[in-house]
């Protein structure tokens, strides 16, 4: 798993239709794991400085 996915998944998904908790992948409206993370989760999660 890449560092970007670890960073993003360390925060709750900000999409009210998803609301996946930290440590979980994004979900569809029916509660199944989404094929890809929601764009908002990548845009709204703060970037941590890279070494």
C-alpha cells in the first residue's frame, strides 16, 4: 500500500454518503467497499510533510 493511501485512510472520509471511519476504505451508498477512494478524501485530508 502506498504512503498516500495510508495517509488518506488514517482520516475519516469527509463524504457524508460514505463516512468511512479512519482505517477503513471508502464505501458505496449500499455499504460495499468502493472501487476507488472518493476524490474528496484525497483533497480534504491534510498532507503530512515527507522526509
